[in-house]
C-alpha cells in the first residue's frame, strides 16, 4: 500500500462566472430569467427550490451583473438601502422574517426602478406572512421554481469540479457517483473535495474504490 501523506489545503480556481453556470431542465427557466435582466417582467423575482439546487450561485452571478447589494433574513432588519436600487436577498422563509423591513425594501426597489432577487427553499405562500401589504407584493413577484438536479446536471457539475482542481476522472467513476450520491449540487462539492483529499493523501488517481470510500466517509451510502 502506498504511504499516505498529509493533504494540504491548496487553493484551486473555482469558476463562478455566468459562462460556467451549467444549464439543464432543472434550472433552465431560472437561467433564462437571469439572462433576461434588466428586462424582467416586474421588479421582484423569487427563486425557490430545495437546498443544493444552485440558487445562491445564481444570486451571486446576478448580483455581480446588476451591482446589487446582498443580504439575508438576519441582516434585513438593520439594512439601509441608501441610493442603491438592486438587491439580492438570500434564504428567506427560514425562521423569523422582519416583514416590515422586507416590505419597505421592496417598496424602495419599486420606487427607484430597481430589481430584487430573492432566494428561498419554499414559495412565499409557505412563509406565513401576516402583513397584508407584503403578502400582496409577494403575490405580484415572478416566482421561478428550481428542481432538484437531474443526472445530467449532476454529471456535468462533478466533471467541472474535478476540472477546477485539474483532476482527470474516468466517466465511469462519475456515473458511479451520480447513481449513489445525495441529489444536490452541494453534495457534489462535498464529494469532490473528499475524493481530492483522499487521492492526494494516497498518491493515487481517482478510481471507483476511491469514489466509494468518499461516499462512505461523507455518509451518502
């Protein structure tokens, strides 16, 4: 058995630009809307879907494109929009929501001709909003659901993640992972990190046994 070596946490270039966003049937509608900015059908877009579907990735891409400020439910209450008119708000609908703060921010965006992109795991009907004026604003928003990633998207993302690390991987290994892993883009990142770490420690190439070990160590099988 080859001696193990201590894996170092070396940086790698993770492509996070629009050209690196992989499109499939699971996210095509959301990507189409992202690309259509600033010609949106309204001021507010809400992307909703399960954890690990790429919502945050899309929000970062749009925020960079629009020069938007970014915040979340925890920072919403104390946020002052100033002269800005575009904002990305992450992971709303989880825990307490300052409804008045969100209502005022949406009004600010509307009054200043800007746009707001909100991400959430659930559609706004499931947020339990009590403020009638806010509920009305949310009903007028453009809702886009992002589905759990299909096999094709997971396969492409895994190949991309290995490529980011300059690691060659056999298509059979990728297929092996896709048929056994948790169905999320976040899980793909966790798996590739673990495989990269083990390959470096064992001084070996990426193989199916190594992929199986990574699945076991990450609790996916």
